[in-house]
């Protein structure tokens, strides 16, 4: 659940990676150049800012945005160009792990930069805004609970297959029967504990509510930052271990698919990565379109 609430916490900047998933250069550049609008829209899903809060938020987001554009995007460009070179050949598990670590590092730096302003914004919310925020969290949990009740294990497995197949085809193009079979095999070994993750979300929500209730007390910033930005916050050890096993399975799958890619598929992947490197390079050198 902390990953859901983080959408407003980062106020749109990390969303550039989500925009990247569209595979559309125009969407990426438009989205990045209008992040201030997307940020306010994201916050608005949880609560409405007062004029005073908006006046406080605007220059701080602008500073974060400019830092990200001029200091972080050039790092993205360098890493993506390096990855594009590697992708000319099948990517090993080690290469894919390095790419994942690279992305996580970029996200972590932005989260760390955004943390002080995020917790300060939470600290200056009034009671009505806190109630609105928690209501949205409750709605997310209720939606997840309804989906859990409606779906069978087989439904969830098929959804996982579809998500991964679409993700791979966005990058490689049409998959071979052997590659599709690898995804099917992966889906049958993947561990799923949706009811336990739902229970975790409820525990997280209650802890977050208690933290917000103490937003005028010492230590609030540290408690809020822990809940918002630590993926392991309140997660039981056995679920952390399960998550790691699933990540290992996904890395093995990605490497196995890459190992049997055709030259045409690898060319598409190189173009996919290179296009984003070009987009980010242009964005880093401008303020807005």
C-alpha cells in the first residue's frame, strides 16, 4: 500500500518511468514537460490543497523538477545508452540485474530528494485533508479486497501471464512459441499470497493513520518517511522472502527469454531503449516544450 500512496508523495517525478512504459516518445516528453500539472492532479486524488499550501508546494516542486531534469536525466541517458549497447547481444541475468539496480537507484535518489518536502506537506495538512487521504487509501484497499474475492488463483495466474507477455512484446515485438512457453512455466512457479498482502495493506493503513494523527509531534518526519519510502515497512519476514524468490524467478525468466531472442527482437529492444535515451537527452537540455 505504501507504493500506492507514494504516487502523490513523489508528486509525479518518478512517474516518468511509468510514462516510459507507453513506448511513445510524444507521451514521454509531454508528460515530463507537464509534471507540475500531473503532480497536482495526483495530489488531488487524495486531498485538495488550500491556496496557502499550493503557494508553498509550487516553488518546492519546481526546484525538485529542475534538479531532476538537469542532474538526473543526464544520468538516465548515460545508463540507457550503455544498456542499449549491451542489448545488442542476449542479456544475461547479471546484465538484467544491473539494469534493475540502475533503475532502482535513480528512483531512490529522487525519493530521497523529495522526502523532506513530502513529510512537511503531510505535517501541514488539516484534519479534513487527512480524512480525505485515508478515505482514498481505504478505497484502494476495498478495491483490492473486491478483486481478491472475485478472482480465482487461475484468474490471477492468467493476468500475470498477460502482463508479462505485454511487457515483453512492448520491448521485443512478437514473441516465439518457446518464449511464450517460458512465461507460462514461470507463472506456475510464481508464489502468490494476495490475502496476506491485503492484510499487510490494512496494517500499513492503520500505522499510517496513527502517524498522521501525531503529525505535530517530534519524530513525525522519520516515522512518515519510513512508512512511505521503505518497501519493507511492516512487511512480515516470510512475505519479504517470498517477494525475493519471485524477483529471482522473474530475473531468470527475463534472462531465459533474452537468451533465445532473434536479431530482429534485439534490434527492436535496442531501438526502444535508444529512443528513451534520446528523449531524456532532449528533455535534460530544455525547460519545457
